[in-house]
C-alpha cells in the first residue's frame, strides 16, 4: 500500500507534504482525471462537506479551479467575495476567518497578498483545514503540484513517471523574486529529486537563495535551454512592481523571453510550462505558447483533478476512530 | 477485498496470519469454471455481458472468469476495473483511498454487468459499486459474482454466483490469492 499514514490537516506549503505526500497526491489525481473524462464528472466523495474560498487577491483560474474541484466532489462551496464583505467595513482577518469557521466550514481555501497569512489563519482556527491558494511571495502549493502532475503525465505517468524526476533537468525562468509559484516549484521538484536551475536577471532573483534546494543559478538562458527537460516560465509580476526591476519589457524579452529562436534550441521532448496568466510576447512568444511542447492548457485541466485530490486527501482522511468496517 | 481489509483495517499495515487453508488453488480453479457455466446458463448467449472486477481482489478473478467464459462459450467478454473509493459511505470515518484507477472503456447502457469481487462481507463495497457503475450507463441488469461469501451482511445484498460460502467470525480475515483461500487473523505490526 503506497500511501502516507496521515495526510496533513492543512496544506500551507510543499514542505507539509514531503516526497511521500506529493507522490500520494499525484497517485490519487490519476483517479480524478478518470472521473473528469466521464459523462458525469462528479463523485459523491465529499457530500455534506463545505469549503469556502476566501480570496483577498484577484484570481480567475485558481479560484474557479478550486470551486470546480470541490463541486465535482459534491462538496458545498461558499465563495467569499472579499470586495462585498464585512472586510470592507473594517472587520479584521481573524474575525472574518473565525466567523467563517463558526458556520461549520470544513476547509478554507485562502489567497492573500501577504506571505504567511494562511499559516497565521491555520493557527487561529481549531477545526477547519486551511489550503493555501497563494500567499504573497511565499508559496502556491497546488500550482506546483499540478506542474508535477503534468510533467509526470508527459513522462509516461505512474511509478515510471515518478522515477524519471530523479534525472530531470528543470529550468525555471522569470521573475523568481516575486513568485510564490517558483518557491513551491523549487521545493516540489527538489523533493522528487529533480535538478532545478533558476534563470533570471540578478534583479529578479530573491535577495537570498541560501538554503534553496537548487542545482544552479544562471543569467544566461541560451546556455541552459539545450539541456533542459522542463522549461517553466514565470510572468513578470507588474502588480508586485517587477517592472521596476528590469530596464524595459522589451529588453527582458530579448534576454530572457522564450522566443521562437530559443524554442528551437530545446530538445524535441522538452516540456514548456507556464502557470498562467501568460503575457504573450513578453516571457513567451505567441507561436511558442501554441507549440505541441507547450502543456499550458493541459496544466489548467490537470489543475482541477489535482485540487480534487488535495481536497479529498485533506477532508476525506479523518483518523479512523472506532471504525473497522469493510 | 482481502487486500482492502489488510490496508484499511486498523492498525494500518497489519499482517494477515493464516490459520487454515479453506480452498486450494485447484478448488478455486474449479469454482471459477463452475461459476462461468452458471453465468453462461443464466445469461444465455452472453450477449451484452461485461465483467467488472472490483479493486483490488476482484480484478484477477474477473480476468480468470472472462478466460473461462471464453473457453466455455467461445465469446470474448469485455472486462473493466472499478475502484469504489469515492462512493464509499465511510469516507471520513477511516482512511479511504483509491487503490487504482477505474478503467471502464465501454458504455454500460443496455449491458448485463457482472460485478466480481473476491470476498463478500458487509455488502458496503457492493453498495458503493452499484452507485459507481450507474455513472457509466444504465445497465440492463447487474449481477454479483464472489469467490467467498463470508456472511455478516449489513445491507440487503446477495450474490448471484458464489465460489464458496464460508461461515466466519467478524474479526477474522479471509485472504483470496492465486494459491487458494485462507482464513486467519489480522495481527498488528
């Protein structure tokens, strides 16, 4: 039996899972991908459970993906719109969260512009699970999990796909400084044994990468592309001011964008990933985004199945108290 | 089912200690041959018949039944694999995890479905399987074949084809493998 004894109660960062937990999420995701292919892509697994999405930051795909995942598990979904809530009347985050928990919500899926907010929320509440859907520059664990799932799928799936992570060269290009996705990706790829190289202008690297489980840092994308098995692109986060860290978008594209010329340097089997939203013509050329090697829409459809697996593993795995029925 | 019991009954990872062998490998083989004749007799011609093995113990039995049916009637029977984890009624009461991916690549509408499992116990797995199967089409009929019926039903479910009726204590365990059927106890690690 390949399973973790107890799946974590919260999902705040990739480190909560470890390599066993990641493997378990990916394994269970296979079952939900199958569910997604059916005429009725819904299972009764989480009937009677309620999850709330609490997004303090704009998001379309992550929120819709989580809500679709919860509905396909037959959970009830409460979409908490911060703009029209008591937060605007001055209610504190803690009071908001405690109010939501008092309504009997089983899981709170939270996105917040401040790093560490989900961790703080997890400390305040007593029963509900907290799932981090992106916090500041810190982490976005489910995005990294769906990247891994997409890569594993392309590598043949199953245990065979898992084993190939150990010899994988992953290149992450872009605004790593401001990217929570990059932090989750680095932790996740490293947990499975892949060698991660970060490629960015010095200004878009974090102030310190001491202790990051990476193989290398590079400022020259052309040198890294020929040996890459996975190229994961990141957007310049203008809302976090990353425009001020490069002289111009055009210069960024010239030096770090995945242009058609650079895509031609890749091995034929190399995967191109982008967590979205992508800005065509800046970090990725439009014709590159539409190449068969680009698994960007595959990432989106896998996202629902991965989030179903995360919700099912967190909410469906209460400890077995007093039950041994088969 | 034996595998499921082993992995899900507390303490997890408990070890099965056999006490008595109740069916030999050739007993199981003869039972499969008999059950395939019964299936053929009841579903004259085997038109629209499909077998669905329940993860994990029912899958090899479904394949053996299909091979036996082919030998008896000369008809190739489609075999599917079903994991009922997401349909169980004890999610949240104990760890429930899918063992493998469901694989039913044919429409069940109008088909006669024979669910195949190794051990029939409380009937809850079959209840879940009936709900799961309905997602793949409206079957003409659903029947149930099990190698061992060990009693202790908690739901109004009965098998159509049985390898062996085996009276057991609730806390015993029945293990069905290629080598036969053993009865024994579950011992914590």
